[in-house]
C-alpha cells in the first residue's frame, strides 16, 4: 500500500448568509470531519483553504455527532480551520486531490471563484482527483478544462438534489438549483431518495449527494489515492 506524498486540499466556502434571508450558513461541519476522519485513518495529509482565507463560517455544528465533536474539540483542527489559506494563494501542483465540502454557502462563492476554476482544472489535468459532497459540487458547475469543455460534461455525478433543496425550503433562495445546473452543463446526475447516502465515482471524479454521503465520499477518495 502506497500513501500519496502530496496532500489533499480541502476547500471551504467563505460565504456566510443564505441569500437575503438573514439566515447564517457556511461550510457544513460534518462534510469536512467525516471525509477527514477517513483520510486521517489512512495517513493521508490534508490542507485547508477557503475562498477568502482565514476562518470561514461554519454551519451544521452538530456536536452530538461524535466525529464532529472529536474534531471540534481538537485544538489542531480548530487552528487549521481558523487559519485556512486563501485558495488563490495555493499551488495546485502541491496536491494529489481537491475536495469541496458543502454547506449552503458553497452555492454563492464556489461557482464564481476564478481560483476554483483554475485550481480544479490544474489538479485534474495533472492526474489528480476531484471530489465534492452535497452543495460542494457547486464548485464544478463552471469549471472548464483546457479544451474548453466543462469538467462535468459527459461525466456521472451526484449532488444535493432539487428535491432536497425544495424539502429544506431554499429552492427559491439559492442562486440556482444544483442538480439542474449540473445537468445543463452536460453532467449525468444520479439522484437517490432524499437524505440517503449516494456516491458516484467517474474516473477521477468523486461526488456525493448530501451529508449522509460524506463518509463514503472520503472512502472513495481514499481508494483512488492509496495504491
């Protein structure tokens, strides 16, 4: 078994509000801690970045979740989250993979970030893995490869479904419907029943539907990295 020498770059949203609702959001904690736990157990190093750098806003602070509680009470993890690199300052060549956590904030700043586009393209075209869960695939809706095609075009994906967005009452608040937009970009979207785990692997692209899919996304990412 060979552990990659390069780390995985976890990218978090810096956006903290759900549209003009006044409701706070950010990255969803369990969508970071659960994949992280899988990679930590495998000895795979992780670095953290966010769109603006520094400490991003957090959502889903559910500390009755033992994995969340373990990391949230870990000083090294909290320090890493407080001091994330600004994504545009990172060097894609340093990473074996890039992973986008969800949380509703991801719908606002990940799709519009030039750094998301350039970093994702560079890692993917260098043979690295691209992974995302829940609203994290919002990062992929505008990423284009060097040939001008969308990264997701013709590829099988999973993401937070339009049905789930309606179920949480935010389908009129988010700037776009994620599954619908991925499909419009040429992706082949595979929905599962609301709130059930669903992960799709298409080559070096790993995507998961919702928080329930976070651990499995971490496992599939690990399996692509460990040889």
